[in-house]
């Protein structure tokens, strides 16, 4: 699976976001699979979905392979990995203060259960870094 180039992780528009969400949910999908998951009244034309999926593939967000006569697409990254990379990419050029403020804002929005899980992961990472 190809890695997305820096600056290519942003999903451009609702249709790209919708297609990626469908592929993540299904694990793999053809153009017809994606269209079948779209609401009937808002179903995109076959060629529109195909074009968007090919563009996402060209940007390294989807991989594709031929299975018989069909082209099957898979996400190049699991959704959590994608989100982490996209956030990291957006924060990479920000000042240290801006990165910290952004992360604090994200953490502040978590529910108590997620905060506890985050604290456990933070401690695990801290211990691992000390032992390096």
C-alpha cells in the first residue's frame, strides 16, 4: 500500500469523506459497493464515484487491485491511523504553543472514560521512552 505524500491527507469535500467512511466500514469496496451504501436520493453517478476513488488512490489514501473484472479498493490506513497522521500533518508547521493549545482543546473535549484511557496510554508511552 502506498503511503500518502505530505499534504495529501486532507479529504477534499463531503464525497471524499463519505467514500472513505464507507471503505473503512466495509474494509474493501468496489465502486458499486460504495454506491450501494449511499442514500438512494443522494446516490452519486458511477463515474463520479469511480473518479473520486481513483483520485484517492492516486493520493495514496486508497489502494486498488483487480479481482476478476472488478477493481477493489482498500484504505491505505486504518481510520485511527489516518486521523492521527492528518492531525499530525496539520500541526507539523504550527508553533509549539499552538500545538499544545490544540491538543489541550482536543483532550478537554473527551469524556471521562476516554480521559482515563488516554492517561493510561500516556503513562505507557512515558515508561517506554524512559527505557530507550
